[in-house]
């Protein structure tokens, strides 16, 4: 639950700090005779809140960020068009994403990327200069072109977070191809579901990968999927790492020999030309294949990293991710600013969490990013980052799940009083709706600002009985749906195989007419103006008509029970025949001396949890049942699987037949089926069995 009074900031900008955000505000003031004094002034200007200034803002942003284009736009946006009409931005502009990363570093010997993996931890990382990156991109683009890649063809990579994956993306972009990527641990069915939609012209794949010190062969899985695909006769499978096989697959070395010595060039493309296909989770049906444009990705990500994160060529950025997560595409935006990007492929806890963190910090990292689950594990192990050698950090970034105030405060203790930037948006935006800024104080667990150009409001829930028309926007202090009321340039172009954008429209515009409904539950602090993302609104808890986000429960658990509870997940249950929804809280208990908790201790702890929730929130917020388990289900992106778990405890085994889960997800969820039947008999019983010792979880 957000604090009820003004909290103490974990970061306060120094008085002498001058940021790119400040400079951009001055740029607009000078060129348009305005007097924008604060971030709020600039944001209101960017969304045309006081007068029609959106076209001025987006054109000013284009010129200030020095977007490289062969044809400049004649206008940024027609301000009369609504967001659900899918208006186009930057009319007449022609550009290329790859050129905007590589052009301004031409001739540069500075480090573009710093490559780390589990095998080079004991040696120096591989530094790749801008010239070397350009040459690798040139070679790959030459080979792709010589192999027949044409405008609009799809290139897919299954690989690690390394220089080949990055260079393949840039080479594909330079030729006008479309790029999509998957982590090496993607499940066979998940891969088949996605490749069946993509129908790639080229599929590049590693033969095996190493994670947590162990090698995993993936070639049989990839071959199995490849042979099941309906593909064109000229589609090719290329193996990017050494392998031993008797089939006829092409190796990367042989593929590169097709290059004919062509110089690197960048096909000039209209702003709305596809570059990325990124997939939704797919837990409730066929994964949505979301298509993003060259122009939308360039303008938005350069805005986020230059203005919100204050990045330039002096920064060295690390964010833990793999190439199958949207964050990989997003973090590449730092390269638009000339920053050095650290690419790490492996476990964040190998060989130990301390060693891995120290190795990354030793790479000269100035900005460090990860998900709340990672930071929570560091806290569990009581790791102090600020005492580590070679620590040059000035910025912490977090995304992917709710960052609670308690965890945010701990991060300030462990890493020091650095600026913490949480951001939220994701796959649909290849970017963020709400973001941070080094220009303003950061409060624990808060996302400081609405991102520039994003007209974000909090609306009553689309499921409210009296909700028939958009708005009005809820005041600070009331939670509701995160919506966007104005178009933005990085809106998805379309979904693959979605004639007339029907699925696209139904996903974001059908629940509340005329605005983009993102599916997040949001709260704005009346004390600081900061933003709390309380969880997915389709996973919002609704017992007895009281709607609240699971993040409110997590915040209380972390704040008051950190010594006893390691992790938790809170979901709703409504089975067929249930008149109302019940709330169930699952907790992982911290073992003491490797011994399970005794019955009496568990009963007292459970009572304290209920009492705490009652006092901090209300009696209606108290879970109907609280169960101890051995692990919390997370997906591959480090997000708690609230919605899939809700389905399992509400539908039992039928949930697995109705939804598409990966093998790992099924493994994480299977033992929770017992709670489909178990909840009623366990409510408010103090004489229950020793469920700590006997639970299958």
C-alpha cells in the first residue's frame, strides 16, 4: 500500500545538476517563446493540456534529439485525430533505425558494447568498438543481401545476449527486414506458436547455451520446430555456434562467406515501416505478434534514454535481460545516445550473486538495471553493493514487476542514495508510459513522472457497473485503470495476421471507449505526485466489491514481515458456483536453522498478517486463506504469475487445458491445483494440520 504521508526520498538531485531534460525545456522556451519552469510544465506542454502544442512538442523533440533522416518530416501529428484512429506520426520522414545507432559513431574507437558471459568471468570482457560493430553489421548485412533478403522479410534469432544477436538486428534493420528474437530457453511449443506466425525467411540459432555453469543443447528442439513449420522454399536455418550434426544446416562461418564486399548502407524507409515483432505472453490464447516501426522505436527510446535517464557517451549501461524479453529491445535505446552497453549472457547468480554483481560493476557500469525479483534476492542475501570495488554507479533502473517501497528503501541502503528510475509500459510500447528522471527526487517505490508525450490518466475501472463513457479522470489518492488518452508515435503499427486491426482494437480500446486501456492498476500519490503501479488490472483483487491491487499486500508483507517471509503472491479465486471472489495469499517462509515453522508459530504469524492488513487497509482486504508454500511461480521474465495462478485455483486442472503454458510454467503451477478445493476448509481454522510440513509445495 502506498504511504499515507509524504515519505523520505531515497534520492534528491544536487542543486547544481543540469540535465538534458533541463536543456530540452530551455530549447523549447527559446524557440517557442514559452516559459516552462518545471517538469510538470513540460509534460503538460507535450500532451497539449493547455492549448494545441502536441505537434510543436513532437517536432521540437525530433530536432533536439538530432534524429538522422534523409527526408525530414513535414509535420509530427494531426492533433484532431483520436488515439483509436491509429494516426500516423512524422509525415514524409524517411530514416533507418540502424543508421541512427551507428552513423554518429563513424570512425569511432570508443567502446560500443562490452560483452560478458559465464565463461569470461575470470578474464577481461570483450570490448567491441563502434568501428568493429559497424564492420560486423556490414558483413552480416552483405551476407543477408547476397542470400536474398528483401524489404519486409523476417529474420529471427534464437540466441544469447551477445554481439551476434545485436549485429543481426542492426543488419536486418539496415536492409529493411523485420527482426524478432527469442531466448535460448524458450519452450518448444512456445517457439512453434510464435514461428508459425512469423514464417521467417532466415532463422539464426545457437546450437547450445550455458546457464549457471551448465550446458544445454537446443538444436534438437529447434530442428523439431523448423520441420513442423509451413515455410517458403527459400527459407534458411543458420547455426550461429559450433555444432556437431550430420544434417544440412548452414553454419555462420559458411553463411558469412556469401558476402561480396558491399559497403554498409542504410535503406531509407518511411517512419511507419516495421522493424520489430514482439510477442505478448500468450497465457490466454495465441500470443499477440505486436509490430513496431523504425520511427516509433527511434524517437521514443532516444527520448527515454537521453531525457529521462540523462544518458550520453560517458555512460556504461547494464540491464539484466535476455533477447526474448521486450526489455532487450528497449535497452538498445541507450545506443542511440552513444552509451556503452554491457551485454551479459548467463545467470545473474553465477557463480554466486556477489561474484556476478562484482564482475558487472568492474566493467565500469554507471547505470545498473534489473527486476525487483533480482533486487529482492540480493536483499535476502544481505548483499551490500556500495562496498564493492570499482563501483561507479550513479543510477539504478527497475522494471518488469512492482517495486515495493520497502525494497526500494533497501536498495538505497545497499547501493547508496542513487537515483532510482522505475519505468512501466512494456511489449506493446517498446517503451514506457511512466518513467523516472534524475531531475526530481525519487521516493520509495514510486515512479516519479508520466513520460513525456504520454497523456496518462487514472480512470474508473472498465468493469465498474456505471462505467459507460470515458473518464472522468480520478483524483490523486484513488486507484484505477491506467489509460492513455492521446496518440503516441511508438504505438504498435498492427498485429500480424490481424485484418482491420480487429484484435488490436479489442485489446486496447474496447473496454473504455476512446482511450488506450493498458491493463495496469495505477495510483497517484496526493503527497508527491508519484505513481504506483499496483499490478495488472485483470488480476485486480475484488472481494466484497473492494477493488485493490496485489502490490498493496506485497508492500505490507515486505514492510512488516521481511524477517519471516521471503516471498509472496496474492491472487483472487472465483470458482464456478462461487458467488463472490475470495483472496488467497501464498507465502514462502524463511527457515530458521533449516527447520520448518511449528503449528503454533504459524497460527500466530497468520493472525499477525491478518491483523496488519486489517489495520493498514481494511477487514475486506484480508485474505480468506493464507498458505505457506515452498516457491512462488514466476515466468521467464521474472514476473509473478498472478493471472495464470488465479486461473489454476479457480478452474483446477481445466486451466491447463484451456490455456497455453510452457513446460516450466506448468511445473511452477501444477502443485497449486490442490488449492482449487482446499480453500474453503482452511478458512479461519486454527486447528488445521501441519500444512507447512505436509504441503506438496
